[in-house]
C-alpha cells in the first residue's frame, strides 16, 4: 500500500502544541488525496480547546468530525479546510474542495465527505462557510420576519454574518453592538447600524448573543420585550453563567435558545441535512464585501504553535487564515 508523508497540528493537553510528522495510506481510488491550501482557525472554539476549557461532560459530544485524540490530552482539532484534490476519482482530480478536516498538509477523504467549491467563490472566502452555517442555523432556530426589532451582540465573524443575513429581511430593524468602536467602520461596509453599547431604553424582540461573554445574559434581559427570544450562538466552554431567572426572564417570558451548529435546526431538519446546509452557506458567500472579515496577514502552517502560544493576547475579530504554501 502506497504511503505519503504529511504534517498535522496537535494541541498537547493544554496551553502547548506541536507539528507532528507522520504518513498516511493511499488506500484506493474511491478516496481522494487532498493537499491543503488553506485552513481556518475558529478563534473562539479553538481557544477553548487550546486552553483546556472544554467541560468534562462535553468531551465526547463536542468532538469535531475528523478529530484525533481526546480533549485534555493530545488532540488534533479543527474543521475549516480548503484543499486541492491531487489524486483519486478522475472527475474530482484538480478541483478545489471544502472539508471539515483539521490543520494538516495532506489527507484522505471519501468523495462524499467533500464539498466542491464553485469557481465564483474565492478560496479563502470559503473559510467563512463554517461561520455562515452557524448564522444560517441561528436564523432557522429563531425564524425572524418582517418588522422584527433585532439586536446582535458581539461583532466577531459570527456576529457580523448574523447581522449580514438579517439585513436582507425587509422591514427589520437591526442593531449590532460591540464594545470595540474600531469595528464600526466594517459595519458601514455592510450598511449595518452599529453602537459600542446598547442604548438604555432599547428593547428588542430577538437578541443574538455572539460575544462569547458568559456573564452577559442578565444585562441582555433588560433590553427585551415581552415574549422575546434570546438566541445564544456562543460556546462558553467551562465558564459559569450566573443568571437571574427570577427577574425579567420569568416576568417577560423570555425564550432562551442555544443554537449549536453541529445539528440542523429542528425547524428545517425535515428538508435540509448538514451537507445541503454547507452547500447553501458556500453559495451565500458570493459577495466581495465578505473579504473584509478575513485577516489579510496569514499564519504559516509551521508557525501554528507560535500563534497558539499567544492566543490569549490575540484579537479574535477576523477569520484567521493558515497558509500551506511552503509545506
């Protein structure tokens, strides 16, 4: 059986990482040999994994599709990969694909496990597709409609994409809030109303929580109308939230939804599966303005351990791109 050398990025228990050299088997022509061009860092999630903040009770449930190893010990983690098929089924050879594979130079997958990238979508922009899926699932979980007054809290990539999708609904009033005023210039690109704090008397009937702040729910409850919905798109890891459910949450009958992207929303799972949702997400990236959400300075694959060693100091706004050009 033919083998090929590859390199992969591993997190060593917590707060440490390394590049591992190994080989993979090229088994048969039903599988595709893929060379990674770019991978993306899902900043909030991979920071939780790197710092060892995955709750013990969730270590099996929160595994990603091609993860190797386990949280709390050595683990290969990641799920945003752009690659080129260099061997395998002839009608795939030479084509660019999006997959959920971790940070690795070469890998094998079945053709049913890849999504072909349309020629109209730039490769790097496809790294936003995982976050776009998160935003789509948030829409499906809440079903916003004409006339809704909507607050999006946190303008990272997910928050911006959430507001971007909501902006397309006629008659909706959208407010994007983030304490970092520097992000306001990006909201102008998308014609989205932006403030660095929620106005005192502002009341929404849908709030999307995208800040990653586990302590924000009590303050958000002050800015909702009766029967409102708060949809949480953040993963708080092992942070503990102290929520005053006996106050506005009770009296205003607030509905809390945790929109976890690994499963298609129950409002759409009769009609859509994960593969179809992924294809939809990629097709919705055909907008040049979205390139503003991608970090221009790329990280070399072999420099990933250095990047992660400084992740606590990094700003998590832009999509971080890993470049495999020299590997």
